[in-house]
C-alpha cells in the first residue's frame, strides 16, 4: 500500500513516528518526505495495514497536524522492502511539484530543558539544545523540503555523537534538522562597543551581570534581536524608552516560570494555556487594579500588560541566573522598523540603544517577531501573528488562482493564497521606513520561494499613497502579472469571511482608523453588504473635515476640535481638548475648517474615539497608534448608567456624530467622570451597530438563513466593544463572525485582499 500524508508533517518527528509505528506492527516498507508531504510504502497483512492507516492519523506526534491520509491508487512504483527504512528527502524535482506546510518555530520542550539543566548531560547549559519536537523551523529554513542542507544549520557539520543521534531511528533526535551540541553547534558571544568580550557560558554570565546592573542588552533570539533590561529597574526602563524613542508605548515582558504573576494580573485558564503553549506568544493580561511595581513601569496607563514565558533555551538560561524575575523583552528595532536579524545590522542599528549584544553564530534566515494574543472568553485571538504561527496557512473554502496580497501600510503583513490555503507572512512592521520596504520585499520573495509559486496577480490596497501598494505594483511588474486594487474595509470584512469559509452576503461592520474610500475620503466607520466579489456601503459615519489629515492622528485634541466644529459646538476652553490646543493654533485650525483648506474628509471611527477620549480628558496627544482609544476603553466604568444616542442614517446612509459629540461635550463641561463618558459612548456604539444591522437586514431581506454579521477592523481590538456587539447581535438572532486566526487590525488585511482578488479574477490554476 502507498499512502500520501498531507498537513504539517515535516520537521515534527513524523518519519521516526511512522518508523516506530510500522516496526511495532511488524510491517515492512519505507517513509520519505517530499514536497507534497510524507509518502509511505508499507507491506503487511491487510488487517494490520488498516490498523496502521488508522493510527498514522490519530497517534501523530504533538506538533504534527495531519490534514489527510490517502491511499495512492497507482502503486506501480512500489518495491517490496525488507524491514522498515526512512529514505532521505528527494530533491528539487519533487519540491517544485507541490506545496507542503513548513512548521513554525516551537518553544524548547521539557525533555530538552531537563538535559540542559543536567550537569551530567553533554548538552548541560547548551543554549541551542533542540530535538524533533522543539526548536527553530520557519526562521532557519531557506526553502523546502525542510532538511538540514536547506536550513541555516547547513554550515555546522555534525560531530560523531550528534550524527549517531541523527541516524538512529530510536533516538528522539532522529532527523532533528537543527540538532547541535557544544562540540559541533553554534555558540554565544558577548559584544560591547569594544568588540567581543566573552564567549560561551562567560558570555551568558556577562550579559546577566549587565542586566542586573541596569544596562540594556540586545539578545539574539529565534526570529531576531530583542532588547532586554530589568523590568523592575525604573531607570533602566526609562533609559530604554528614551533611547528607543518610544514614549509611553507599553513594553512586553519576559517572565521566569517561577515569577508570581498572580500578584499583578488575574490569569484565566485560557490565558495560562496560551502562556505555556508551544507558540509562547505575548499574552495580553488584564492588570490587577492598584497593583504597583513593574506593570506600571512597562505599561503606564494601559489596562493590559503583555507577558511571555521563555521560549528559547537562551531565554531560559538568561532568566535562570538573573537577580530579577521579570525583564523587558521588546523587539530589537528602531521605532516601527522590522525586527533586526542580521548580526552586523544589530551592532550598527542598535548602537544607540544597546549597551551590549548577546549574540550567536546561528544565522536567522527569516525575521519573525513575537506574536501577541488576547483571550476573548474561552478563545485566544491574535493581535499580531508571527513567531509560533508563521507560516501555518489559513485553510480556504475554495480553490482559485495564486494571489499575493500586500496588506496595508500599518502592521504590514503579506498573504500568498495558493490552492485552498492562504499563507500569511510574519508581521513586518509599519511601512514608511526603508527597512520595512526591504523586509516586505524579502518576505514576498520568501513566500514565493517556499511555495514554488509565481502569483497570477498581486492584490493591493486602493490607497494611492500606500507604500505597500507601490511595492505590490513593482512586484507585479517584475512578474508581468496584473494588479488588483481592493477597498480597505471590504478587505477587512472578507478577511473574517475567509477565516470562517463564508461566501456571504454578510453585513460587515468595519470600524477602524484609516482606510481609503473610493470617493477619495478617508473611511473607517462602515456598515457594508459584502460578498468576496462585491461590496455596497449601506451606512457610515457622516464625514467631517479633519485639518491636517493623517497628521491629526497624533493629536486627538485637534480631532476633537474638528468634531466640535462639525457639530456646531463652541470651543469652550473649559473643555480639556480645547485647553490642550494653544489659542494661536486654534485660530489656524478655525481658518482651515472655515475655508476648507488642508483638510481631509473622514468618516473614521478611530478618529471619533480620539475625539471622545480628548473631550473626556483622557488623552490629548498620543505616542502610539490607537493609544487614546485604548485608554478610553481602559477607564470605562462598568457601573455607569446612561448612553448617548446616534441618530438614524440619512437617505445617503450617513449617520451624524453631532448629537453624540454635543452630549459628550455637555457631560465633560458638567464634570461627568471620564469613566462614565466612556461607558455612555461605548453603549451608544453598540446600539448604533445593532440598529444599522437591523435596518440593513430588512432592506436586503438577507434571505431565510438568518443574518450573518461580520465585525472587523482595528477598532474591534477593543474587547468591551467586540464582546458587547456580539452579545447583543446574537440575542437579535444574528450569527456573528469575528477574527480567530488573523488580527482584526491591518495585520489581517492581506487575507481579505487575496480572497477578493481571486473572486474578481475568477478561474482556477
Ligand atoms: Zn526538544
Ligand atoms: Zn555535536
Ligand atoms: Fe484597517
């Protein structure tokens, strides 16, 4: 019998598992990797073969994800074997033929950790210990099939002891591609401005002394460099903030397994399992109110703090020997550039930030930031999809042409849809920096190389100024394929539909900061009727003129003044937002608004959040995207009563924000607490959504199958709003779909773009 096994079956100990299973059942034959997955030739009595087929699927190793076990009808190539053998991977010929999922990077396993901490083991304190069940995968792989020569470990020649493990089917390191030991593998070095100052264990101890002394050390990890300092040392954290030019933006922390997390945050069972999962993402935890100490240092003013547990052996060793149990562990980059992976780059670009570099000689082929997730009830949802998840594909409900989608300019991420799978790139950072452009170009090249597919089209955002779109046009030109422009909020909505395998029509609620509308204004408060191929905007916030356009995003106070002006409310200096803008600047703003010069029309929900946050006195200037909205949600008083009211849409579908702005301003002037204003505004939004959905469902008589509502866009990172909208809509009898696999922010945009482009292109192959 010849069997074809598909799914994530390479680099996860699958062939040794097949070998053990076959041997235990006394079956003969062979197993091999090829570009389509795993191919098994097996001989034995029919009933034992049935047992074998059944157990191949259900007993597979934990990291494997078997999507299919099929008997290959043409068994003419079968050759009778004696015993059971593992055959080395076939080469490029088969690699070109088909698609195999490459496994993501996996946190070090318990068995490897135990060896690393055992003084009698030959890998005692060895920071590159790994086996078939753990270690780097995606970040070290140059191309498929996944095998040692195609990884960045190719340059390390196995010593006899490692080679013996690699060749022994009964060993847990049998064909573990990144296998290494102190004799033959990579090593740590510690650099300072003076050059290399220590190697191996001395390098590690040197880095620990520096961190304990309050210094900042750049540490090379699985997918790039991190900047690390003592999170309990206020001076160290402040220095890192200042050097990174980061303002108040929260830092993620890396926490020792033994650290008492419960003192600073309530950790649910769902969150705990995410923390210890093989992906080891940053988990956003709700801070315990009033808990002092490091959470306020690393995430000032935020309701959540981002926490991760050590995932690589280096991180374990580092934390094991530190005075503190909590270190800041933030991407080693400048501002919103991509994470640094190259050793020379790290020394140059992080020179102004780091005091020292704890590095090693294992090259990183693909940058991969830490993933960020948050619990929504019993479910974990991604806010940033990268290490541990990339390049796991999102399964698609239907086939279509190969399309590369470029995503947006913020939270850049690409998507290559091939067959029934959509491969998302890692998070690439914000466009606008040369480094992000390079990273996006490299990620595009890498997706195409890994999957041996040249796209039939490139999908881009319709914004004429987007750099991601410009890169998409360049790539399409190089490949000689068409470009498909996709409207931003249509892409958001279809991205959710793609995750759920839904064709629509659905009612899409797309709330976010910035997205280019076909009328040339900035959209972001949309209710749409959508399928993959078509979209109708049924309701939206009434546009207001915003002086300075995108520049206003940094100044919620100015956005508040624009909203007040549009609502006909006087700029009373008793309002915090008005007081925050200097009188002279107010005069300039007023002139711009009255004459309509240097203004951009926007119907963005993100800007409405900014305006309300500023009016409530929560935030007048932001250091990072969505800070005002995040803080407005954080102050929401769940016990507050009352709600503002959005009016009904006019004949053109426009919903005037003026009544809400007037009510917010009146409350603010009356001294109503920010938590109450926030609660009343959030409640108003939920009613607005429910009302619009109800009206749209009637208008379109969406059929008898019930109304399907999709929530997407960056505003739905707001957990309170997403939960409340979902709960009320479900009570109304709607089916509510939200993101589970890709982020609801622009990091998930590319998935929707790819699916829309396919629908518009039509055809297969
Ligand atoms: Zn392991
Ligand atoms: Zn070795
Ligand atoms: Fe967006």
